[in-house]
C-alpha cells in the first residue's frame, strides 16, 4: 500500500521562482529566504518520494474564470508549464501519475467530495515554485511524479477551512488505500499573509502568520474553525490561500514531527514561509532540525 512520508507547506510566490531562474538567490534581498530553505531541502533530498500530491490554485492561467471548480485533480501523463505572460519558466514539464490520480478521484467522490477531472492541464507558478523549493536544480526532469490537486481560492465562495481540513483527511485515507508500494509526499501551497490590491495592498500580518505556523502542527482544528471572512481580514484577500495548507495537514494525520520551518518578510510583497513535517513510523519520530523563524 502507498505510504505518506512527509508533508511540506510552502509559499508559492512567483518571484521566488524568478529568483532561482535568474540566479539571484545569493543577492542580499533573497539570500535570507533561501538560507532558510536549505535545511529542509537537505532533509527532503534524503527522503525522496515517488509521487508528490501538490495542493495549489491556478491563477487564471489554465482554468478560465468562467468555469471554476471548487476542487479538481489533474489526471494527465504530462503537464506542461504554463506561460503566465512573460514566457514559460525554464523548468521541466511535470510528469503525472494517472493511476494514482484516478484512484484518488474515485475514493474522494465515494467520500462525498465532488472532484472535477482535468485531463488536460498546464501548471503555473502555484505548482512549479513549490517543486523548485523542494528541488532547486531538477536538470532534465523533476525527481518525482506529481498529482496536481487544485483548490479554488480565487473566486467567492471559496471552500471553507473546515471543508479543506476534511478533504485532507479523506485524501490521506485515499492515498494510503492505493494498492501499490509507493512513497508519497503531500504539499500544501500558498500564503502567508498578503493582499495584492485595494486599500490594504501590501498587508503583512506577522502575528497571524506566526500563530498559523504554530497551530498548523499543534491545533489545525482551530484554524479550520476560522471563517473565510476571518482569513481575509487577518491574512489579506490572497492570504486565504492558507486553507490549502489545511488540506496537506489533514492528509498527514496525527503522527507527525516538525522537521524544519522558516518565515521571511518580505518576499516580493508577501510574507513567505515553509514548514516541513515527517510522518512518524510506528510511533518513532524523525529527528527535528533547528527552526529558523525569521523576520
């Protein structure tokens, strides 16, 4: 049976990908962010999954805003990198895992989640930047196959945080019931606090972000209890992306250990963070690394 081995929560700010693509990771502006990633990258490189299930949102690059599914899963053999208006990122195409995708769709529908099937999908920075956070130098191909799981955080009404946590719990059951011996990582992407337009453009709420970073491990149900309005009020109109971290968290279950986290302000005009969790095996936790929470 399939095994979930770790979960990664990470921001998917497009400029993070651009900093890697254009060799700016050692610049004074970006260096603290990428130094914060380094311990997690080292650990993940030693614990390589066969497949990553990446929870993200499309930014109106592959999905027309006339048709916005609440939850969707890509089923393709291959996902091309989207051109978001300034050319495609020079990273490899994403290779899918259709048997796992189809299994997850069936199990989630049976668990009363209505999942849209996307047989043809280009993936934008919401998915490729987290992959680059995991593997900054993939070469000709990424080190694992990918199942894209899309969540609507763009158009009202977005799913509630509580629904996302429940989806994650169902996702964890579905992954573990897949009848092949594969290792799976689950990514929750987006956030942290930020707002791109309006009177509060540029909003960053460090206090809320730090609370969220703690409770995503220790008390996810309290985060699931927050309403859409509370997320937007506290974390900004785009900060509601944090509900996608709850999908990842729900999939991991109770037996987990925080390996590493880091928090950095600003990355472009957002707060950026990473939190890496190992799923424990037979109650034996992995050794955690030192946290590097940054201002």
